[in-house]
C-alpha cells in the first residue's frame, strides 16, 4: 500500500501550556502515584502480567489486586510504545498517520450519545402584533438507532474537515442486544463512510466477528495489518486508579492481536479526580500510562494511543462541564504529556454544554477547538455535533462545526513564504503602487476560487434562527449526495460470514 | 485577425477581468495571452470601428460580468477587475472618441472631502463608474472645499460624488453644497454622497441628491440619470 494519508494540518510551534520542567514535575507525580500508591486492578490476567514484568502485586481484596509499578518498569514499558500509529480506511486516501513527533492534527466525531436532535424551522407570529413574524427552529429529540447511525456516517463521509468517524449516536433498536451490538455498529458505520472508523467494543466475544468484517473490507489479514480500517477505544481505568476487569481484558486482547486502540481515561475534576490542574493531570496521566505499560508488556510495539478525556465537574449538579477554562488546561497538559512519552494523543475538544445548536454551542466549541488544535494533538475527538455535554448529537450543529473546524485548519496552515510566494506578492505591490486606484482586490480572485482564501461565513443570518435554517439547508444538500457504500460483493460476503447484522 | 474576432476577444478579456497579458483571469489558461489593453491597442492599429468595440466588446463584456455578479458566480474582485479593464481601455480610446462619434455617458467628478484620507470606497466607485462608461475626474483625498467648487466650475461635471469615512469630516459636505449654491452651480450637477457615517437622513439634511451605500448604488443612480 502506498504511503497515503489525509493531510490534516501540521501545527507549527505547537502551543505549550507547561514548561519542560513542569512536564517533568507531572511525570514524576504520576510515576510516584503508580510506584508508591499503585492502582487497584480487577483483572487477574493483568495482575499476573504486571507481576511477571517486575511490578509489586498483592491481593487487595476478593476481587482485586494492588499493583505498584516501579518507575523504571513503567518507563521501559512506555518507551516500547510506537511513536507512529497508522489508522487505515476503506478509501486509502482517508488513512491517518498519527505521529507523536509531528503535531499533525486530525478532527473527528465522537461520544455515543443516546439522543439525536432533529430540527426544523417554523414561523412564529407575535401575540401583540400579528404582522410580526419570526422563523425559529423547533427541536425534536429522537433515540439513536441503526438508521440514524447510518445517516451520521453518511454525513461524516461528506464533511470535508471530519477526518475520522467515532459513532456519535448509540443504536437502541429493539432487536439490538449485547451479542449483535458490535457487529451492527461497526457494519453500519463502515458501510456509510470510507473514513477511519473507531469505536469501543461492547463484548469481547464479538472481537473475532469484528476482525473478520475488517479483514473482508481490507482484503485479508495481511492487508488489515497495513490498513487497519477500524480501531478501538478502551477505558481501562475507572477513576480514581481502578483498572476494571472487562475493559482491561479487551486491552490485553487488542494488544495481543496488534490492533490499534486508544487507552482512554476520563476523570472528572472535582469528583473522580482533583479539580486542581496538577492533581488532575498527575492522576489521569498515571491512569493512561498504566494501560499503555500493560499493552507493551503484553506485546511490545502494540499500536496504542494516549487517550485523554479529562473533564471538569459543574458544582451545582456534578455534570461534566466542557466550556470551562479548566477543561482546556487539563487537556492541553495531557497533549504535552503524551508528546513527552512520544505516544500519539487522542484528545478532546468541541463539546457544547448548550442543549441546542447555534451561538452558545458554537462559542463553547470554539473555546476548546482552537487551543487544543494549537497544541498539536494528533487525534481530536468529540469535535462534531455534540451538545448538552455529550448527551446529544445534532447533525445541523455538525454542519456548523465542520465550517468552524475548516476555519481553524486554515488559520493553522503553514505560512506561504517561499521564493515564488514572495515574488508573486512583490509583483502585486509594485503594480498596485503604480496604479491610480491602489486596490488589491483583483489579486484575490484566484485564491477565492481555489479556496486558498477564506470567502465568508456561509451561515451568516439576520437574526432569529437563520443560522440553523442555513445549517439545515446544508445538511439536506449533503445528505442528498450519493452514499459511499461498501461494494456489493463485500457487503454480501460480510453478511454471509459475520452473524448478527440486522437488515435495514 | 478580423475585427469581429478582435472585438470578441476584447469582450472575453473584459469578462475574464484581464487588464494586461500577465493577468490570470477568472478561468484557467489565459495567463500570458494578450489581454484588454493589448487587444484594444491592436484594434486601434487595425482601425477597428471604435463604436462597435465599445458597444459590443467593452459594454457587452460588462453586461455579462453584471449578470454573473447578480447570480453569485462573480464576487466584487471579479467585478472590479472587469471594470478596471474597461477603464484602462477607455483611457486608451479617449483621444479617439470624438472622431469616432462616441458620446460619453457623462462626466463624474469624485473626491474625498477635506481632512479625510480614506479613499478605498471612492476608488471602488471610481473604477466601477469608469467601467460603466463615465468619464472620471478623480480629485483624490483631503481636498479643500474651495478646490472642489472650483473643479465643478472648471470641469462642468454631470455628477459630483463626495466621500468621507469620519463623522468629523463628513461635516465638510454641506459646506461644498452651500458653496455650489452660492456660486449658482448646484442645479447643474447631481450630488452623490457616500461613506460609513453618511445616511439617507444626512443626505436629505444637507441637500445632496442621493446617498449611496455602496458602489453599485452609485452606478445605478448615475446610469439612471445619465
């Protein structure tokens, strides 16, 4: 396979919140946590692996072991994690190269929300003056299902600035159960987008079926290794510092098979982790490192991604709060920690606390999108359509997010200061200086046409819910485009060989 | 090249907004080829009918540019590029217009008033009007009221366009109008005003003829009153 990847954007001189010394302080704090305090491990095989690799493992209670990882053991194990992880795609042009040493950023969707938010526009008439009317959005909450997951994947396929797909909506069809959940969510994602598909695994029993599906799509076991069209997320640690049985078993299995996966942790500052930045980052870093270390003890070089989803608690209801300054602090620090360990970073940005799309949602999203993008995090998830923290997915908001992320990518693009560029602009300056009208307007034409110059905000409106109306029009147009499905023979083979896929 | 082909080429280059051969144009594949200026010079050498050149080539091209702008295919820079091409063509043709029997659509004196150096808007109006076939006398920026009145007396324009960006400098506009009145010139010239702080209310208050929020309104007004 050719070395073909989505461009993403390489961020020059990524923004650093922490000094090099502060990174070392946090590394030391995390190391101390794992060496001296340890973590409570509920998975027997993991406890055994830790023990065989030089960790101190003692029975903690009937169901768990206390694992203490010496600093050197931790460092050696983490250093074996590859700095480059390739995430494949049905369309090879959509493959992703995650390189811990290169701040190339990709944006994608995420969170398995339970609510799908539809919107339509209605005309409202003033009670005081019947001649006064307003166009306002009316929202309808629906439950996630296979049909809506398929629509979300079709949308993801078409959104130019979405680089990877993590399903943003759960499937809750009546026929869905623990045994067929995984095959259906992966199949209907992969059948509707040719971009990389990542998801959690509900049942380890289904891993063989998922791998079989992936092999059929990629063209066999060897082809899948070169082009892993899907990957996994595993949250091995329940904060604070409890390595859970089920997710840890999945980590071990993914590692053995060399399948790419994210070791993710999502403590909540103020409830399951300290609210203070130093405490939060020391803890989440320890939690993620314990998973990465375990993966490398199982299979040195296993393709693993540093998954940081630190959030902050809102203190009037203990819900997550994404539009908070601390959210950025936590996440920015984690990006630097991942870079320090030379492991690609799965980071988080673009969640609105607002429960409806539009202004508040977009402000909150941009508040995290911009700094996290500037930090050079390789894989930024949760970036499309999420509202009400991570409880709602709204396709119209995803269309707006696509526009905003495009603007961010453009703003972070490499400066064009080559000899040709300078020669071109000097020519313009000379021409305009010698002209009567002193106007550069006509020199913008080429860039406006080829998209290298930003035109204007396509959703601008005169107020009311004009922005939503335009986003809905955009959504309708996008979803009217042809669906990029798997080839028919591939679909047929999957349906024949992988049990449990429901027909639509 | 026969004259019809030459006029068609000029029209194409106006549509492309190409002034000289090093301009890229709107579509691909034009760079390096002769553009409006070179083609108009060639047309003059070959004795092409100037009236046909202006009507079918320049105006015909601008009409299509206008349609493309209306339908959203073209943006302001495309419109300005085309207008600039026509403007430069008219500069080349101007010594020959009278003998060719071509009447100007009118003379437009344009100026930014005293104390104000902001002239982007004025320049855009100037380009657009020139592209629309008006003879432009551009007095530049920060021009004293007396000078403007003298110029109206000397050039006898059909239109006077005044711009100001500042609330402090727009106060010069009524002084110009009062000066024109006192010299008996006001009825000979239509007065257009524009610039961010100006408004229809201000226009009425100072006794100007029309407020133009943008260059298109200026072109529409002058075309309608030419």
